[in-house]
C-alpha cells in the first residue's frame, strides 16, 4: 500500500536557521504531494502542494519540490521564525481520493 | 465561512457506551474523511467517502462505522467504546481527485 516516511523529530532550531524536513513516499500511480502544518489545539492547515513531478510548491517562505526519481518531497525554509514552531505533516493523495500521512515532525524554534 | 465543523469538541465516555461524531462541511466537497491522531503516530485514516451514499475502509476501521446519507455530513459511530479508542478525531473534506483536504478542529474523546 501507499506510505509516507518523514524524518523523525523533534527538531529544535535557533531563529533564522535553515530548515529541512525530509519526506519520502511509496505509491502506485502519480499521487499529489502535500505539506500540512498543525498548531497546538488546532486542525491541520495546508502549507503547500505539488501535483506532478518537478513541481515546486511554495508558501510563506517554505518550499518543496516533487522529485519522482527519488520519491521525495523535502520541506525547506531558509530562515525560520519562532512563529514557525508547529507540527509538520507530509502527505500524499491519489486520484481515487485516498490519502496517507506521515507521522509528523515537531519543530521548535528558539529566539 | 464555516468550512468543516465537528461536533462535539470534547467528550468523555465510559467503556461500552456508544456515541456518534458529526462532521459537516459547507464547501460542496465530494470527498470526506475521518482520522484519528495519537501521540507519535500521525494521522491514521479510519473511513472515507468519495460521494453521497458511499463509504470505504481506511487503515484502522475496526470498532467504527460511518454513514454519508447527505453530501455535506459524514457521521462516525462507536457502537461499544473501548479505552483504546481514546484519541483526537479529525474530519476532513476535499473536492474530487487529488486536491488538498480541509480539516476541522478535532474532537477530543476520552474513554474510561
């Protein structure tokens, strides 16, 4: 079946540091890939998406590129802020509508 | 603009009791989903629906039932609650195909 593997956390960074959260996937066909963010006590919110190979999703300074050859969708940000502290989920979704999530990576950014 | 609304937000049950969680969306989305979120285990898909009157099993369907009688509503039922079902439950909806999901704020369920 489909699966998503995220780098294990938690991740702790200083403000303005560079962020990378690794995500790899296995799936049949050509899924769409997503990063969602969850703040304490809230539901998940879409951060960015990519629907086909070599697409780059971007939002709020975060970026991720759909790499079919390495089945990866790593999340990056050049300079993190304290307000970026949250849990980040990588996910895939097939055209049939079924969705699979990674286990989440907790990011803490210290001033 | 309500989006996805989950009812109730909190509930405490005793083992063996039954209850129904309600999810309502006002975006005319075709697909709806129920997940549970447990510490260190991410989101696990319980059941989902690709349209009114249809349902399908996800990764962890045992002990749960669902119904999608109306397009805007997706109900999750626990017939005989067990302590292992203590969790945070999230509902989500999306347009058809590979579009992103919209999530509710969750229902925190404790079973004693």
